[in-house]
C-alpha cells in the first residue's frame, strides 16, 4: 500500500474511513460506499487543499482500501452480515415469511 506521508492526507483518509464505516454499519452496500468516497475525493480535488501528488496517493490508497472486504466488519464482527439489512436478518426476506 502506498504510504500517506502528508498529514493533511492522513486526516482526510481517517475522516473518509470513519464515514464509510458509519455508512456500512447502517447497512449501506459497497456501491454506496464507493459513491460516497468518489464524491468526497472529487470535492477534495476541486478544493485544491492537497497538492496533486498527495491527492493522487490518497486516491490510490482509498481505492485499494474500499475494495478490500476486510476493511469493514459487521456489527456482530462478521463481515458477511455487514451489508444485510435488519429486514433480511429478521427472516422476512422474500420467500421466508
């Protein structure tokens, strides 16, 4: 993994990680997390807060991190249940009522 060396990049990475973990615990799926991360990175790019090299490194790290299923765990510690809604977990999914 490309190491982040810019303190501002590290702060943004941590902020993005925290936000994505919060979304994941509210049963948002991988596509929602990707969309959120893309929007965050786009806004950061448009604001020019980071220099271009730091921005590119941050985007590379986020890309690898968000695609790694081990980055997120479910509320019960099981990554397989992370993206299931409470509705599905209660047994009321289609065909199981």
